[in-house]
C-alpha cells in the first residue's frame, strides 16, 4: 500500500471511528485465559467489521482481495501432503520424522479432506457473494496487541486489512488460542461470533471446519519431508509432535 493510498484508507477509517495508533501496552496470551476475554475480543473485531465494511475506492486505492484464497490454499496443502505420504509409504527405510508422519498422516489427511468437503458443500460460494456485496474488510493481523477500544477503535496497523470473509478474523484469532494450548468452548465462541455478526448457519459450518482443519500438522509435515540432515529431521520431528498436540480440536 503506497502512502497516498494508505492515507485515503486511514481517512475513511477515521470517519467511521477507527484510527491507526501505536499501542504501547503489550498483552500476552496465557493458558489461564477466561472465556469472557475471548468474547470481548470477538465483540471488538465484530464492531470493527461493521464500521469498516463498504470501502471501495477504485480511484485512489483498492485493498488486496483475498476472498476464496484460503480454501484453495488448503486444497493445495492436502494434495501435496497426500503425495508426500505416499512417497513415504514406498520407502524401505524411514527416519524418525517419517515414522511419526506415517503413524498419524492418514488420520489427519482424512480430517483435512472432510473439512474441505464441509466447506465446499455448505454455502461457501454464498459466503463469498455476501462478502463481495458488503465489501467486507478483515483486520488481517489478529495479534491481541493490534486492536483495542477507547474513545475510538484503535488499531496499531491497518496495512494488513484486506477484502475477505469476516469469519476469518475469528478463525485466525481462535487458532492462536488453540496453538497456545488454551482450553475454551470453541464451538460456543463461534456461535456467539455468529450472533455478533448476524451470520448464517453456513458461516458456523465454515468456521467449525476451518478450526478443525489440522493446518499445523499438514504444514509441518510438508516442510519436514524435504529435510535431510539429522538436526533438521529432529527439529521437525519435535515440531510435528507439538502440532499433533494442538491438532485435536474437532468441531465437525
């Protein structure tokens, strides 16, 4: 985003009660986090969505359009992981990373396929159309230190904003909590977010599938298959084991 374009978007945001401002307070996620804190964040990003949607300045600057990309990305991940797992099956000798991958890979590929089918067959195109019709804009950066509520909604960086499904801000935020090992009722949080945003059952199905998709395992598996040195193999083995611990959320 060039400077003139960013200024135009900042002015639009300011007119709607959103300002870009450095946030000095640094909050941290911890395992004792309460459900109310997660709900407060979801309410805040919902308020942000309602205020910011509608920006469509083709003359000065149009935000990056990311609608539809995430599903295509997950399809690519799935196909590549399927090929890599088959390649491991054909080997006579396996290293420690490949042994664990073979033990868990088939299970996570089945979950991945189910998630992709759930998204594709439950109104996904309708969600895209809704986002386009309303010019929905997502925060993009869902670090808890990127947004807060004062007299205005203050955002540390608006340059990550893009056209996309509002559901994804909730998904990316909750995935951060899951990755930190925070135990909450994630289905309940998704239901509440749908209430905040007045979203349909298609949105709930989409978000449940997105949360369930074992992206940490799939990404780690794909990256780890190309590693050859003993250090890299052990490094990715540890990452793979950690990804297994956080890939057990199943909301389908």
